[in-house]
C-alpha cells in the first residue's frame, strides 16, 4: 500500500454521464466528471486535488507554451464482467513518465500522486468505464511547466494533471506506410525515448505528407543514413521474418519503450516465437521480402494494441500483405485483449485493481 496522501476531493454537483452516448465514443472526445491536478513549487508537490473537470486559467507567458517542457502518458483501464475496474500496467507508465521528466529537466512525480491519485480518480469516476466489449477508459496523465516569464531556463513551477476519457473500440484499418527518408523523428542524444509533446509536434508534417500521397503514416528511419528502422508513426514496430520477431532495440535511445511492445515481446516468447531486439535496416527487410521470408509487419501501442500493415513502400519497391498473412499479429492482439478484458488469466499481474 502507498502511504495515504492528502488529496482534497471536490465532487461535481451534476454528472455529465447522462449526456453522453456510451455506445458511440470517438477516441479522446469526451472527458469524465473529475480530474486530478497537482502543483510543483519551491521544490515540492502541493495542492493535490481531485475536482470537477474544468478549464485551466493560464497566463500567455506560460513557459510550456514557449519552450515546450511538456510530457504525457497514455494508459487504459477496463471493467470485467463483475464490474471490477483494472488499470493495465500503470507502474510501467509511471516509471516511463519519470524517465521522460528527467530527460526534459522536469521534476519527478511521486507514486502517491501518479498511481494513488489515478486510482482514486478512477474509483470516483468508475461508472464512466464502459463495460462493453473492446471499450475502455483512456487515462491521460500529463505535466507541463508553468513559470510565467520568458527567460530561457528550466521552469521552477509545474502542473501535473490526470484526465480520463471513455473510449469505444478502436478498429484500426490496416495501414499503408512508406519509409521516411526526409524527416527524422529522433536522433541519438535527442528526446526520442521521452514521451514529450514536441515529438508529436515534430512528426505531424511527415504524416500529413504521407496522407496526401494516399498513405496513413511513415516508417521512421535513423537521422544519418535513413536506413535503420525506428518506429511506425507513433507506434513501435515488429517484423516477422522466418518465424522470428524482430523489433528495433532501445539502446540508442531513439525509440519509445512501449508498454505494449514489452507485453507483445512477453507474449511472443510464451508462444515460443524467438524475439530479437536489435538494429534492423530496410535492406534486410527488402531482401527477406524478395526471398519470401517476410511474413508480417505490425505496429504496437496502447490505443490500437496491434495495428496491421497492409502496404509498405521503400522508394519504388512496394510490399503488400493481406488477411491471410496476419496470423501472428491477430493471435497476439487476441491474447493481449483477452488479458485486458479479464477473459484470459493475468499470469503476469498486468492488471492493477482500482
Ligand atoms: C506512446 C508511444 C508508443 C507506444 O507506447 P505504449 O506504451 O505501448 O502505448 C510508441 N511510440 C511512441 C513514439 C509513443 O509516443
């Protein structure tokens, strides 16, 4: 148990739940009745509050808006058939959040606020967790700098918040992807391993250009040769070659250490599929495809779980995949969703009770 923290709770007078159609939930559009807010000042966290979801009043000189110290997380909570609520691997996101904070020169958020605050917030808004199949409650913890002066230096004040959004099933269409050779998402020494807002801002144009050409997203490559594969859009990427799963390794610090990536690696190993975490370049992928050894390519992330890839293009060379190829990815997705929905045994203790 975590030491009880002084969290002040103010409940809403009127729940918005009755205004929302829980059968039709676009991702990230609706927010629950309450949110958590905490402030960092004079070297410590204070004013930890759960209160009605409401706008923030911010000064135009707010440091985060100018210099981008802003990080976030994405987590999901589920309800089982008996109505018990569980959060999927929140401690992994908690650790990663503080790794992002360290890289962005921001303060650590303690467990009593991140985990216990999240648990109490979800407990209060439990009726917002959709009970329907494939539905979940998306949890968005985030932190940003709040000094109000334009001098360039790490802020001395920060805000940490958690907001919750009920979400419907996410049935991603199989993606069309090309290998990006112009723009770079992350370079060694940079911030690619941190879940900071700027990584998303910097990737939008590449996705927009891909969409203009009839593609959904890009496969990011390294900054110097544009050959070494990193991630697909904002997801980790897996290649199945000769019945072995290969995913880019983390040691160059250009790749986000995905909780889904980690869960998929565990599930693959349990299925006796060899997993290699290592550098992989596009030439190896193309060679395997030409020799008929490239079986599947897929992305992994909290929102989609596993996203199949139907078309992968490098310059003029196009690789295509279809329903009959997506055997392993479909099986992993089913296994992972089974655990998350409480239908398969949770042998790894991934489901944290609320
Ligand atoms: C969040 C994110 C992922 C996926 O991480 P999960 O923990 O699996 O949701 C992958 N890549 C990037 C760049 C991300 O921001």
